[in-house]
């Protein structure tokens, strides 16, 4: 199980590294980065997985970072 999680995380970061989502700041890229925050929430709802304190903190950090990036992106579009 640990090996599976390690491989999945490695694959996820490889996709981030080689995708345009890491280079362009658009709504699609924000959704791409929010996916890791949604996975534990869906696991909690669908399979009754427990959310730990670290997971909740991580979800909050991901969402706050995405909101800040979205607001900055909107400001840049207005200026352009």
C-alpha cells in the first residue's frame, strides 16, 4: 500500500512538472491543483475515510493558495 501511494504521488508530480498547468495560470490549472484537496473530501464522503488534522490543514492551504492565485489572475486580466 505504501509503495502504491509513493508511485501515485510520484506520477502526480511528474504530470505537474511536464504539463502546461504548471506554466500557465488559468482556471483549468487552478482546478488541476485543487484535485489533491478534493480527494480526501470525496474519500470521507464516499468511503467514510477519516480526515486527520494534517489533511484538513493541507486542504485549507491548497484552497487558500488557489484563491490567491485566482484573484491575482483576475487582476492581471483586467489590467491587460
